[in-house]
């Protein structure tokens, strides 16, 4: 189903892959997990390792999983999965069964602590170990326009993960 590739061979434009296509952020903790649609983040190199960063608001159900998890995945899908990503971004795992509504099948990939959770329908998956968590503090915003993204004052936390595995559909 998936094959692991060397991150050095990855050809990816982060400005379209993250900025326009969206993805699922999935975290597991204490034998339970949740997923949500993400649209903001980055890929880079930090602390001598390849990393990714994603943000989650405290109002999201996935937030509690990200706070407790030692690892997470970013799952990317083909372009025709826009409706699936809309469902996973608008329906809370507290209140509904996202997998059934979105017709997704969970796949578990062996990880160092708990298994990483991704989806059979994904075409690319980043399996990450949690490296750092940094809550946004509005006092640190240097531009007033950033505050416009937070009318409810529900400031994101930034989760930085070391990219341990990159999986692509076989």
C-alpha cells in the first residue's frame, strides 16, 4: 500500500502542497486518536533534522491529542479529495464519526511509541515525532493583520515534528 522513500528524493512545492491542497493532521494518544484538516504549516530543516510545523487551535478536538501525543502524521490526498477534507475540517470527532462520513479507512504504521495513524486513500504521508510545542502569544505578533485571524482569541499552538518517515502510495 505505502512504500517508504528517502526524504532527500522528495520533490514537493510546500506553497502548493500546504497552502492550497490541505491535508489531515492525525495524532494518537492513550490508544485513541483524532484527525482534522490542516491548511497552515511548513517544511524545513531545524535542529539538524528535517521538520514540519503545523498549527492547531485549542478549540479543536485534535488539540488535546496533539498536546498529549509523542508523534503525529500529515496525510496528503489526491486533488479529488476536497470533499473528504471539508468533512474532516467541519465535523468534530467529539460529535461525529469522520471516517464513516468521509468514507476513509484508517491505516496504522508502526511507530516508536504508538502506531502512527494515516489513511488508505492518502498518496503521501509524513510520520513525525513531536519535537516542540509553542503556543502563539498575541503579544509577539508584529503585524496587526495577524490578529484578524483570531476574532475569538483562540490562538493556535505550533507543533514542530521531526520527519521520521515519508510514505508514498505504491
